[in-house]
């Protein structure tokens, strides 16, 4: 599996877990609404862009965990 294929697999998994659609993901992660169309068609991205995309997924997951924890504390209070 190429690094681009691995990135695409990771993105697809992320989108399934979060319920985020491809256009929104592309816009938020790389300011490119056609990012997934490009990757699914066999295109690739620069290493810097791949790093930015991966960091977006990490930051998004961390932000959601903090938000869920804060919401849980508000309900319990």
C-alpha cells in the first residue's frame, strides 16, 4: 500500500467515525473541497499537505474529546 493509499484509507476511516462528508473534510483539512475526489482518482498530495491533513484529524479528534468531556460535566452538574 502506498503512502497516498494509506492516507486515503485513514481519511475514509476518519470520515466514517465523525460523519463528516468529503467536501467538508477537504475544506477543513486542506482548504480544497475536491481533495477526496482527487485522491480517490489516484492523485497524490505533497508531504506537507499530507502532514497537514493528518494533523487536522488528530486535532479534530482531540477537540471532540474535550468537547464531549465538557458536555458530560455540564450535564452532571
